């Protein structure tokens, strides 16, 4: 197992920064340049992978007035893309026989014993990772106790619908999931994520620590004012707060696209599998901004093929003035990542469609 992990690290760490495929370079650069000019954001970085070849291009500035163009090593807070890593952490624990997807979350952390039930059913791990727990999207400050969301207010949470009956995008649910996984792992979640997910994939620039170097993407709010990264509450890590780089996102994509690679195969299959289909669910809300959600994997939004576009797994993120998006076609060997550093809702939605179209161009059906 150690040999396999070491080999995976070597492969990921030597992922090429520039494709020898002229078509990939041309397509990715042109796509990024046009969207950068159209969106008028301060900075943009885009990366893509096709059959193991990668390309990364940056436009504008990492921060207004810096004169520094973003590149493959620019640190970026990717917000809710964190949820796919939380889903993969769950997949590893399932593959290792440590937990079952049908386990109640409260089984793995005593601080979650007060979680509500709906129609006699407990909130299960699978409900949390597919946004079907019934928990609200977010908690507002008045609903927190002593500045903490969990475990202090677990008993005060109310379900909006019975677990498993619908889908409502829930940051609360993924923070609950992170707490449950920490209990199941028997160590801090950040330590488990590093040991089980990040290190084997060679994602050495990814983690919860706030960036300390000047090659960091600064975010701006809706008015164009600078936003400082918030300090992460210690009990919140399942839903957001990850910092990474475009190169690490390409390493992540490379591993997800390695369909027949032996290292982590079981967890990868679990992560990508369809666990909850849209049909018959009510309500369904908050999962269609980046494209029509047809089903849910473990943190991944699944979009069935449409027109020239192949089946996609995707996830968007927003944090401290930065919008980001990652998507890949698991059967086509193609994936892409993009980030912009100003809150612009129209641009945030459009960039997902740009990436979806890019993948369709690089891997048409």
C-alpha cells in the first residue's frame, strides 16, 4: 500500500504544467481570454486536462494593482469545492470498512446525538453528503450558541423536510458530516484528510491554512471592494474553507479521471456513483446554478449527457470574493477548473456553462 501511495504521489507531483497538445493549449487559452474580457473581473485562472495532458492560463491580476497574473501555483480559496473532498473522505472510510453510508451521523460523534429526526428516521451519512438531510442551507448568527454551530446547537436544529425525501443545498449538513467523519476517523478531520486524500494525490498546496505568500488570489465583493479571508471556526470544515492551487486541482482531476488506476479505486467508484436521483424528490432546490442536477454522487453534482456534452460530475464554490468551478467527464478523460476573484453572480453562473461547453468541445459525444 505504501508503494502504491508513493507511486501516486510521484505521478501527481510531476503532472505537466503545459500540454504538448497544441489544440488543448489553444482551446483553453482562448476560452479563458474571451471569458475574462467578457466578465471584466480583476483576475481569472483556468486549467484543463485531457488524456493526462494539462494546460493552465491566467489573466488579469491576483489582486488589483499587483501586476501579478495568476498562474498554476496561485493559492485560491475554493469554498464549496471542499465538499467534494469531504465526500471523498467519506468514500475512503466506507471503502476501508470503517463506516456505512446508511449509518446515522449521530453514531460517530456524541455531539450529534441531538440531531432531529423526521418521520422516525435519523439523518444518515448518505443524507448529509447528498444534500438530502432536511437541514437548512446555513445558520445565521442568532441561531448559533457561544459562536459555535456544532456541537453547541445540534439539538436546536429543525428539519425542513424528512431526511431522504428531497434535496436542499446545505452547508450545515456538510459541516455535520465533517464532525461525523472526524469521529469515525478517530483523529482530527484535517489530519485525516491530509493523510488519506491530499498526500496520496500529491496535493501538497491544498489545506485549511490561510495563504501566507504573495501569490494568492484576493477576492472582491459585489461592489469591487476587497474582502479579507475570514477565520475558520474550529468546528467548521466539511462544507468549505479549503485553499488550493490550479495545479493541485488538476492533480485532483487527474486522479478522478484515472478510471482503472488501482490506488483508491474503490473510493473513487463510490465517490462518482449515483446515490440519489432527482426524480421523485421534493423539494429540489439550490443545485441547478451550474447546470441541471440530475443526480448526486458523494458531494458531486451529476449531470446526465445532453446534446454534444458528455456526462459530467461538477461542483461550484464561492468564498471571500472568489467564485470557482470544477467539472470532469469521467468516461472521456477530460476535466477543467476555473476561478475568478470578484463576486459577480452572472459571471459565476456563466463560467460554469463556459467550462461545461469547453469539456463538450474537448470531448464531444
